[in-house]
C-alpha cells in the first residue's frame, strides 16, 4: 500500500479502485446515462469483482443473429399472408409473400451457418432432437419449414405443379407462426438478464414484429387492391408488438433498463416510431401506391430495428454485472436468505 | 412463474441425487467434484498452471490489468481455473496469522540453530509429532489477535466450472456435444461441437466460452481423462494447501460443513458455503466453494438459476404467441372476403 497524504484538495496519492468493497451493498453507485428518462428503479449499490461481468456475453454476431431473428419473423408471417392470399383468391398478395418467405428463410439459413464457429459442421444441428434446447427445436423446425417455402415459391415462379404448391403454401403457413415466435424462446432461454426476464412477453413482441414486417413487404410489393389484409395485419401486428413490449418492460424492473440506454434505446425508439407510423400510414392511405410503398418500408425497417434493439440490449445486460447481481440479491432478500 | 415446478420432477430443476443415473448410466461411480476452501488459498496459481499444462490449453494473452495480482481476469475458453485476488479494507477476523515478529532477532536465532531441542537444525523444521508449534493451540485456528491490527485482508479464490446438477450449457446444446459423464460432470466433446455458441450466454456463472481462432467452445472437463484412470484432477493434485479438494461429492459436502463450523468457532463468522446446497437454483454445484465474503465480491452470481427452469413456461408463451399471430392473420383476412 502506498502512503496517501490528505491535503486541502482531497486525498493525494490514493489509487482509486484498488480496494474491492466488502459484502453485499458496498459497491460503487452507477450513474444512469440517457438524461430525460424517468428511472424505473432507483440506482442500486452492489458488489462485483472489479466491475467485471459475471456472465459471458453472447458470442453471436449481431448481423447474423439479430438479422436472423428479423428474417425468420418476416418469413414466418409472410407464409401466413401467402396462404391467406391463396385461399381468398388474392394472387397479387400471395405471390410476393411466397417469394418473400422463401428469400427470407434462405438468407436466415445462410446467416445461421455463417455464425457457427465451425460452419462445416452445421449438419450436427440435426444430430439429436432436444426439447430442452430451443436451438435444436428451431433447427428441426427450419429443416421442415424451409423446403416447404422453397417449394411454394418455386411452383409459384414456374407456374406448374399448382396442387403441390398449394399444399406447400398451406403447410408452411402452419409452421410459420412457430418459426416467427420460437426465436423469442431462443433468446430467453439464456442467463442474459434482459432476455430471460422478458420470457413471458417476448414471444408476443416477436409475433407482432413478424406481422408488421410481413405486412410491410406485402404493402410494398402487392397491388393496393389486394393488399387489404396486409394493411389490417400491419395495424394488428403493431398493436401487439408495441403493447407487449410495454407490458414486458413494466414487468422486468431493473433488467428493462438496458432497453432505455445507449444504442438499444435509439434502435427501439426508432422501431416504435417506424412501426406505429408505418401502421398508421397503411391504414389511412395504403391505397395510394407510393404511400403504401413508404408504409411498407417503414414497417420493414421498424421490425428490423426492434430485433437489433432487443439483441443489443441483451448483450449490454450481460456485460454489466449490475443486471446479474442486483436482481439476484433482491430475490435472496425476498426469500429471507 | 412457479406453477408446475413440482410436477416437472427432477428433469430440469430441483434436487437430483443421482445425476449420472438420470443421464442413463445404470451403475455409475459416485458423483465426483471439487470443494474449494478459499480460506486456505494462498493465491499461488499452481492450479492455473497445472490445468493449462495438463490440458494443453493455449496461451490467451498476458494482459496487465493493473487492478490486482489477477492478470488472468476470469474463466474462459482458455482459462479453466482462475484465481481471484480481492484486496479489502476489512478486519482479518480469525485469520490473523501474527506475521509481525519484531521481537525476534533472526541472527541470534540462526546462531542457536541445532544447539537445543526448541531449535532443531536444518531439515527438522516440523514440530515433533503430536505437538503443535509453540504458541499455536493444537488442532485449532489461531484466535483473534488481541490488538486488532486488522485493517486489510486478502481474499483469494480459485474459480472453476461448477459442473451443475442442472447444467444450462448442457440443456441448450443443440448438437449433444456437451454431455454428462458417468462421474456426474459436464464435458464438451470437441469433435462434435459446431461452435453455435448457445451455451455461452446460457451459463449462469459465465464459465464456458468460445475460442476465437478455433470456433468451438471449451471449459473445464474436471480432468475427465485423469478421472477415467483413477487420478485426481491436475489442479487439485497441484494445490499445495489443499484449498482445492477433490473427491466424492457427498464426502466433500460433509467435510465442508465441518470446516465451516470450525471457522465459525474460530471467529470467522463470514465463512459460508457457496453452491453446496442441492436446493439452490442449479440443484447444487459439482464444484462448490467456501467463501469469506458475499459471492458477488468474488465475481460469482449470488443466486444463480438454471435458465431451463423457465423453459416450459417459455414454450407455453411462445405457443400462445404463435396462436395469436395466426389469429391476427385470420382476422386480417376474415373481415372483408372478396
């Protein structure tokens, strides 16, 4: 230990941060970033090992995995629009939805394989089936879903084997909602505080976000006369997404904080504005071709921003020991040790 | 979300007395584990070195942290034992070893070496059998120092993979690369791991990680190769103070309880076990600890819970959400059929 001299200006020669605090409440106080936000919970004092994170942050590449969350949702809900368009006789709506689903799921698969540490071993995903692993369940789901959407799209483009195409379209619509929502379980089934604590509402957020993305694509690509269901789905999806997100943040307490700070905050605010704006635009003037295109673009971008925002907020919550230690400490105290 | 926890049995949560049997080993040996008694850890890092050498773990960067003696910083793909150093302003408690010997003239003592019974010559440093060193109460830990010069203490603790009873890494692994051994430990099969990285954020202790140039994940194997031939893991073998103890988990738990009682009696009220209870959020750790402060001070989570405990609830909510999405789509088409 060095000698320290106390002067009129304070303590000289003190080396800050060298002494770890003792016990549960001795830690430094963290100051909130993001002025203007109302704190949801008071700042918590806590101990940590030199401020180091307790958890390992996800090794997933944001573009691959957040991109996959987005594309998977886009594909899953597009399959619903494709089947609906097909059954109700809206070929102008069904065709872009089928192509969108096939394109999005193909890109998803590429992103998923690219994200692997050993891409050549991607088939090991189908080595076992484990219900305890959302990634295993998802792999099998995609293994069934992707060929169906590709068949639906191929028959649409070729204009042949229509019966096979119809069957594939309907079958992909059965799996589509699962593809769109299981990704929420994929994130929640981790120790990452801001992902895990939202495990009840996150599937609904993702379901709504998938609906807005798919309706955005349909609005942009389908003739306005046939895009009525897409406009309605945009509004319903936006309501589900924004409502569920609000409920989720209220229920999460401290672990909702990463959603309100830094880059995730910007992304999620943008997502909110784009989704709400896009849905409103679709509802009021979706019959105008150019405005429908703008609404579609806003909805597509908004959904992507939401997925990236949720992804980055989770990573931020894993990087700060506060979000691991404080809720666990509170849980212990509630239980009376 | 606590509903159905009991019905779910021992598959994903709660006490599980027979982990190996539950994983399909009919005649499994007793569950093996570590008891790391940090009250006798001297921070020598022999365990870190032994682990690296035995398992041929690559160098992972010598970074100067400037925060303590700890430049290793934490467990990771290339660090399977990590010694934490914590410098605290806190009374030593019963650990006061009385290291200041101002009243002893070492040169005079050296001159007397070998001349009388109380000062045996070189090679005879241990006290005679059955007798404690002078001034030390036999079979006990030194009591509190009377003058209380105890403003600083060091905590040192060798961290390791906990080999949880309910291991989240194993649960979420989509390839089956992570598996439960007959000893009840959790090991990665490196010829199967495809580097999906799911186990990394799933671990509630932040243990397992991806090796960057390799792409696969790595962690402590509890020296599965050594266990298979009846040897103890390299870290435990190398520990000079027996801070790291290896053995059947039942026996270690008994030993740990006795040690905590001994420390409490000796005036170290802070001593507590961490990860020992089968009732905790991960069903008890295969590698548990005796700590002298709150777990988070050592970088350990105070109340870890295996994420899979909530998985049934997650699947239920996802199914409801999928149903909602389907309902929204039906609603969108149902309104004005053409």
